[in-house]
């Protein structure tokens, strides 16, 4: 959900969410969708195999100023990794990540009403996860944390509120505006792609990638770079969609929100993610599963709007209003109701199946005296 390699292009078309049963979809919005964007054929990033079977096909449904191309999701027949193939070329990043992409300016949106129940609930959940991650870093009085794809610094702001230790906050992001906002908030931020940014080696106690790895072109390189910047004994915390969740299987045929067409390029299961991480030399400490109301929101938006999206009909307009794909995190009563309902649904599913569509994996870089995988 939060890319580390995206650059916002100034002046790109803006999306306006329409109320239900509003005016017909404008010709201007339709013309903003590009076709036949540049794509690249890829092999399995985990094992290098070119053998795969088709899982599903899907199109953009969240934004009206990206691309209308159809994208294929395939599964490696040798190791089971699921991925987009062909995927957009990196030269099309400004196409698939529009200027109104939801992951940017979250801090600004969140501060609209910090007294709202929705804001407080999100903050509580996130801080509890941070405290657990920080506790895995050992008995340090001060820890250095690097947030990959920090955007405008919302998560870094919350890191500073961790009570158990003093946290020094660092971030890296490709977007110049986001970098400037994060720096203004008091964080040390590196500009550029994480894989290429000038970041000191063996420097951080905790490196966090929250919904980033599914966006990158080469997760192997991404994970290896995180290994390099971690101190021995440091923790790499990854959060990413789980392709083996109950809802991913139920809405397998293009509607699952975790597809996030065409911005998610790789879809991990607990098994394939563990394989990636262990082969980079990490020791996997734990895998956990968390509620994912955003994915349910995108699933419902895709499912309801698909009835007449091409015509810009009533179902499409209604889905834009009731399950807004870009404004679902805005502090409002409607969003609070649906976020609460979807969270409860995931709590029930986790109790029944043991998983949700949102998983996190914590892995440790071995100390010099420990054998590496």
C-alpha cells in the first residue's frame, strides 16, 4: 500500500469522489486513462522460473487517471510465488501512482481531527505494533529506526511517541514533496529509491517496510539492502498482503482488494515470504496476521462498481461514495463504521482460519557469532 519507489508528478489530473447517483462520469476523466502503457515480462522473483499458470486478470478501479489496461496475475508452478506478469515498466510509475495517490499526505489528513475515534483507534493499533517491534531490538536506551517509503512522515511521527525507549527517526522516500514534509516534521530523511539511496551500512536497529515490498521491482535486492543497513542483531519488520487469506481465496477472480491493480507486483504467502527472507541471511523471528479494513474497502469497491463501471452507471458511482478507494482513511463517521465492521470481520476470520489478508514478518540480522542461513 505504501510504495518506496514512487514519484508524484506535479500537475497530474486530480480525482474527485462523486456522491451516489450523481452526474455521469465525465469525458475528461475517461480521457485521463492511458492505454497500452509500457510493460515488462518478468520471471519468478523467488526462484527465477518462467513457468506459471494464470490466477486471474484485473484492471484499475480505484483511480480514474491511471491506465485502463488489463493485467494478469500468475502463480509460479515451481515455488508457488504469485505475481503480476507482465507488470508496468518502472518508466510508468508516474502513470500508475497518480498525484492523488492515497499513501501521500496521510499525516496532513490524519491531523484534520486527532480527537476522532478513528484516528485514536489507528494510532493505538499502530503504536502497539511499534512497541512490540522495538522490544525485539534488545535492551537499548536509544534505537535508530528507518521507515522505508516514509511518505510525509506519519508513521515516523508515531514512532516518536513510543514510551519504552528513545527513538531516533529516519526515513527514505522517492517523492521530493513527501521528503520535504517529513524533514519539516523533524525526521532525518534520505531522498531516492531505498535500493539506491546513500544510507550508512550497519547503522539501524529497526528497519520497517509497511506495505512496500509488494510494490518493488526486485524484492530480493530490497531485502538484501535492508540487511546491509541493519546493525548485527537488528530487526527487519515487513508488512504485506497475504495471498493465502480467506478473502483472497473468496475474491480470487479479480475483486480482492489486495491486488491493488496495477500497483502491487508480488503477492506473498507466509511460505514464499519466509523463503525470500531466509535466503537473504535473516533469522525469521515471527509471522503475525492483522486486520486489513483497507483491503475489504477496495474489495467492496471493485465488486459493487464492476456492475456498470465502464458506463459510469449508478453502481459505479455508489461504490465510489460508499467505499471511496482513496478517502477511506479520512476521519468520518461513515468510514469509522466500515473500518470497525471490516476489522471485526477480520478478527472473526482470524479466529476461524488463523490468518487475515494482512501479515507481518519480523526477521533478525544475525550477530557476527551466529551462523547465517
